[in-house]
C-alpha cells in the first residue's frame, strides 16, 4: 500500500483549522496524530485507542517528535469525553477490524462526542470496485478475519454511519490498491 499517499490524503480530508478540537479514534502507533498536528499545530488534538501496548509506542513517538497530544485508552464501550466535545473525529484502518456490533457502538459514541455540524472522516477499506479488488482483498480478510471485514468489502460502511445518526454521507475518494479498494468516507452530525 502507498502508505504516505494514503496518510497525506487523510490529512487533506481532515483539513485541520485553527482552534478546532479533533479526535483520532484508534490512533494505533501515532503516525496520523503526528502528521495532523504538524499540519496545524494550532488545534486541540487528542487520540483514543483500546490497546495499552500501542499507547506506549505512541507516547514514545510523540515525545521523540516533541509533539504534545493527549492520548487516552477506553474500555471498549464509552468514550471518556463529554457530549459534543469535538469539531472533527477521524479514524484510519480501524472499522474493518471491528465486528458489526462494535462498529455500530463506536460510531454511536463518535456521534455523541461530536459537536452539532461536526465532521466524521473515515479512511478504511471500502466496497470492492471490481472483481480483481474483491479477490485481492481476500488477503486482508485472511489476516484480519472475514467476520470483521465483510461489511467493508460489501460496501456497508455508509449504512453503519447512517444508522448512527449521521447525515450527508459520502465516499469522497476511493483508490484501488494491491490489497483492495481503499476509501475515504465523510459525514456530518446535523443536530
């Protein structure tokens, strides 16, 4: 996968503006936190993940890059944030690792902690754009599991987003890769 290209496009989709409060759901090893904060240091950026091991890695990487971003762990059910706290929430390569119930629960939590008119940006595997993309995505499914990845490859992510209350859902870009179709989903919390 052309990782640098995908990350650059993610930052462009986030388009961090001065004084915005932004959350990365599933910060992994922290690379996206670093890129977003470097893109605009005048934002209030936070990270949330469920894995204590990646939190250690991210803490180290943030310190090494002299970047101050608070990162937190959550219990897998409720985000440790107030209702309507964030202007934008983004996630990259997380949803395809979650089963259907967990996808729904996380998207409802994202909706809860977004401000009215807040934006959701998701970069993840999308519906296979052709038979070749469907075939190559089989490699991802073998590694990450068919149960969690089927919703993505079948194009169900927009429906999950809609079921959580979001409006104006669109796939802003899709890229065919050696492993499948990678898509950028955007949505807005209307109320």
